C-alpha cells in the first residue's frame, strides 16, 4: 500500500507540474534576445471566437503583471498586440471563407454521413451546431456576440497593449529602438491586410484608422537607421494592399511558425 501510495503521489505531482506548464503562457522570447520574428509567434490557446478566450487573456494578463523585468513585460505586451492583429485577421478571413458551425472531428462526419444516408438530407455539423449555439450564448453574455464585436475588442486591446509596451520597454537603447521600429513596420502592413478584407458594413474603419495612426506614432518616436520609414497607406484598394503587404514581411502565426501572411484560419 505504501509503495502504491508513493507511485500515486509521484504521478499526481507530475500531473500537477504538467498542468501548470500548460497553463503558463509562453513568453515572446528570452530577455535580451531582441528578435522581431519571436514577437509574431503565437502560443497555442483558445480561439479568439471561443467563450473561454476571456479566461486565457485574464491569465496572460495576470502573468504579465507579475513579471518583475519591465523589458520582458514590454516584449510580452508587444507580442500580445501582434497577436490581436493576427486574431482579428484570421477571424475575419474565416467569416469570409468558411462561416457557420464547424464540424467536430470524427464525430460529426460519422453522424452526418449516417443521418444523410437515412434521411437524404444534408447536415454538415450536428454536434458542431449545438456547441456553436452554446458558445454564441456565452459570447453574448460576455458582450462579444458578433464577429464585429470581437474585432472591436481586439483593436482596442491592440492599442492598449502597444501603449503599455512603450511604457515598459527601455528607451534610448539601439536594440530596443530597432526592434520597435521593425515591429511597427510589420504591424502597419498587417493593418492594411485587415482593412482589405473588411467592408463598410462591418463598421471597423474608424478603429482600424485609429490603430494605424497609433502605430505610425510609435514608429515616429522610435526612429532607427536600420528600418525603412513608415508611410501611412493611401487608400484601401486591392492594388495598394498587395503592394503594401508584398513589401513587408508580416511575421509568423500560431503554433506552426508559418508566416502570418499565409495564415487563413483563426487560432492567444
């Protein structure tokens, strides 16, 4: 019994450590390693259109608040601002290309094929529809019931995290100035990508313009000879968008370290 109890205790301790590591957010990169690519690597987590996303953001914010190193905290905040842009883009892109309830892997295809064979109807995602209804109900309680609501909250959080990062990151250091300037270039290019897939009906134009202006202001306050000057985009036509995004590498996406420009589905 004592041996069994010892084995059980060790397993419980190991499970507890694994759980804590799973909950702890991955930092953008180690302190002192000023790599702008690392600021665009999202850690795996709840999708931005999940009702559990607010729990994840609360936990991430709590972790940042307890970070004693202001430089690392500033880098984490800058990475979160980039994550907001990535999430906004991928959510809008999914709504344009594949809206509606998504099938639950394995279960929904099996149920759909059986039901469709018996009835002759075409049901895409029976379980996914139920889960989507439950998730939408929770999102409405959170005040994030629509895609536009979620994107609005992301754009506001983007500006908040960007401002917080500028307060925490040390000024006057060449490596920090170069990092912020280069990151601002990518943010500006990514804002153009987001604006290109929005419509006037979304009501997001003013928020995107405000986010773009704040990014231009950040770049102006952190000049560096190693980065190209940021120019406010003129217009939102497809040709302008292609030129802007083609000349600026936008970074990497969630979990896979692929470039954000190639990301097509939502994931912080």
